[in-house]
């Protein structure tokens, strides 16, 4: 295990300001992706820009863990807020758990998750199906340091650009935030036993798709502030007071 922190974001736009805040930075290109290594808020770290969606995230994270196991994974980015979940656009949230929202079977009688199908996604004891548990105490401390809400997150391959679909996913998961990457990172971290925190800022509501209502710039600014705040008080995150 190394003593560094591994940060993850899906796109260069989400990570740009955090990357610029790194000092003594070196950039490495690998398998179409870039990892930035340096110091952030006095902490040795790597920041991997993974690419969008689960496969890109899993590949990039696995590569970084196999290369040098970090002491903590901190994933940050933007996402959609489920209207009944209570988040507002621009608000930051921390994942208390991660759900694969669309891994399973759409059957005539209704949705069947992987527990219903009978196949775990992570073969631990107990086995993990659609819901990937996170460290609740770690999530709570991250929420306090970032001034963020804490609650379940949902990861999908098909984003909910229709209000009825978002309502259906929310009804199954009670998620507050939707993305395309979080569960993949939680999945890999569960397999390797690496602690993880995921933070996102809401850029839009999960509703009938209307890009005129999105606030991507505001969300990126909010998650940048939250990420730098947590990194600057990492001792409080990792060692409860």
C-alpha cells in the first residue's frame, strides 16, 4: 500500500480546477486516459480522469490500484438529483451506499435485481448484489467536512431523461443522486478492500430532459470547493475526532 490518495473524476471538465490546484504535478497517458500525480493540499495524490460510464471507471481504477494501492479513493463529479430525494441543483452530496440501478431483469411481473436473479456481483461474505455498501462513518465525516447531504447514490447505463423512469428508479433505491460511474468504483474498491468516498454536486434534476435547466458550471464549482475542502482536512476524514 502506498500513502497516497487516489482521486477519480469522469471528465477533464469536472477535474480541471482540482488538477490546476495540484503542485509538483506530472501527467501520464495510459490506455487513452490521463493520470495526474502530485501534491494537493499538502497530500500526495493521483488524479485519474477515468472516462464516462462504468467500464471506463472500472478499467482506470483497477489499473491505478494494481499499479500502487492507495490508502483512500475519493471520487468526485456531478450528477442528477432525484426530485423526491431532496437535493437541489448545485448542492453537494456524499454517497452512503451505491446502487446499480439498471443491472438486472425487466420481467413481466416487474423489476428483478441481482438478488432476485440469484447472482452476486461481488462474491464476498455476505455477497453484494445491486447495493454496494459504503463506510457509513467515513461518509458522514466527509459530509460534515464538505457541508454536504449524505444518502444513497444510483449508477445507471441509461440516464433517466424521462421523469417517469427517474421516479421508478427512485422508488426502488431511494437514491438522492444519479450518475454513470459511482457503483463501478465502489464495486472495484469492495473487491480490493480499499476505502472509498464518493461526492457529487447536482447539475440537474432527474426529469424530462431539458438542457436549458442544467447548471453544469455551478455544479462543477461546488464539487471543486467540496473536494478541496475535504483534501485540506484529510486528517479529520481519516481519523475521527
